[in-house]
C-alpha cells in the first residue's frame, strides 16, 4: 500500500483522503461524503471502497447503509500525511 500512489490516482481520491485526514474522528455515509467533497455519489462510493481495500478507511456496515471512518493506524496516518504534503 502506497499512499502517494493512491493520492495521485485522482482529485477525488485526494479530496476524500484529505477530508478524513483533517477530520479523523468523522464517520459518514457515502452520501454525506459526496456532499462534503462535492462529487457524484456513485463515484464517491467507488473510491470509498478502494480506500477501504487499501487500509486508509474503515467500513462500518449497518443494515441500511455503510459508514466510513479514517484508519487508526499511526504508521498509515504518517504515510498519508507525507503523501498529502507531496
């Protein structure tokens, strides 16, 4: 997992990662996140799932929706911080 590579995939990847990095205690749904980053709901959902697969986000599944939160892994957070600065 290389946060630098993921941050550079698209502006949407970067925007979502930056949102969670700046709000590390947030838990939100794909619809809520799409409002925050001003992007298409479907595109946001796809990127969220990619970021879960990469270990940057965690998915919290409930019967009606899924909430997403930032990783709690300090090493990952440090790598993400460097990737966002670069």
